[in-house]
C-alpha cells in the first residue's frame, strides 16, 4: 500500500473514531433513526456543494485548454450503470453503507456504552476481510495474517479483555445493543466489498454520488414511518455543540471520508484498507483520556503500539497479485 494512501486511511479512521461521541450528543435530543437521517442529510447536502466546486473547477480548466466547448464528462458526478449487475452493486453500496449501517448502528449505539462500541470496532476489519475473501477472492499473505494477529492482540490489551475473565464479558446489560451494532458492521463492510468491485469501472465520485442518493432516499423511507423527521421543537434545542456534531458526522465523517475510502480502494486491496480500522480504538482511548479523564495504563500503551506496528506492516507490501497499482 502506498504510504500516502495509508496516511489518508488512518486519518479517516481518526475522524470516524469520534463519530460515536457526536452521535451520543445528538441522541440527547433526537431518536436514533433521526440521528442517522441527520447525518446523511447533511452529508448529501455537502456532496452537492462538492459537486458545485468540482464542476466549476472542471469547467474553468476545460475552457482554458479547449475553448468554450464542454465535454460530456465535465458535469458527470453520478454513475450510469452499464449493466444490471453494476446497478445492483451501486444499490448495494448505497443500501449497506448509507441506509442499513447508520440506521441499525445508531439504534445499537443508543443501547450501549463506549466499551461495547470499542469492542465491536475491532470486529469490523475481520468482517470486511472475511467478506473480501469470500466475494472478492482476495488472498491473505503471511504478513497480513501476522498483522491481524498483532492487531487483535493489541486491541485485547488496549481494551483490557485479555486481563478480564470471559464470564465478565457477557455481564453487560447491553448485549442486545452490542448484537445490533455487530449487525451494522456488515453494512459498513459491504461499502468496501461492493465499492471495490466497482472501482476501475467508474470514477470514485460517481460511485459515491449514486450510492449516496440511493441510500439517503431509502433511509428517509425508513425514518418517516418509524418516528418521523426531526420536529421544530427538536431543531430549537440544537446548540452550537449539536450543530458541530451534525457537521462532523455528515460533511466530515461521511462525505469526505467515505469518498476518500473509495478512491483509496483503487490503489489497495480491501483487506489492507480494513486493517487500518484498528486505529480507531487507539483514538477512542485518547478521547477517553482527554474528555473523560481516563488513565492510559501500561497495557493500553503496549496494545496501541502493537496496533500501529500491525498497520505499519502494510506499507511495504506490493499488491501485484491483485492488479492494484502502487
């Protein structure tokens, strides 16, 4: 994986690590389904803003090089499926990442705490890579297997699971919420799986644009009958912190990061990209220290170091077998 791509993926995970905190902020005012809708309605609006900026840039650049004539590619920001199979894949990206995952994920988050959420984040790369092996026929190298082993061990030390009796693991009253969150991880994994199959056929911004519209429309169709869109009274309760949470979850934590993730999948395999998700527990621990006053113990420092080593092992790996450019 190219170093620049790795840095970008890590940055995406740093941003995503704060998403649960932002969602918890909004859950004080809105219902879970409404929080999911707020996230992707703001993400959709920000995407159209990006479209406007990119279109203006393309137009100016094209006029400088070709006069006043505009190419049909200049204003294309949504994928036009060339086959029914491609349509299903684009639909799958939209439904899994922008409808199922947020709707189910925020519902589970509403029933769980930070520890449960951190535990399940570590399962997402395993779910993603498992699906990549099944559907994309990606093969795991020995270095990747070692990386996953180191990352899992690091997460176990970081979370304290290694030092806790298994009987205590299931003593939490929020098991249902954890199971719901686990189900949402399959939606997040579907974004990488379906998106990887489409990369190379369509530009990343076109895949993202079509998938975002599909997903947001389906999410709205679910939210309206289950609780309705946010009311005027709920909007009135939003303060600066609440608006900041919406801007973080939508434009930053969805539009920019998900779009970059698709771009990165053009240059690396899903299994490598998924491993960077292990960065999120590290950032979550840092947020706990800064925001909640928690203490970083020696096992947590060691665990975090193991996770960084695991992610670092991906950098020198050449991906010739998968046809991914370096």
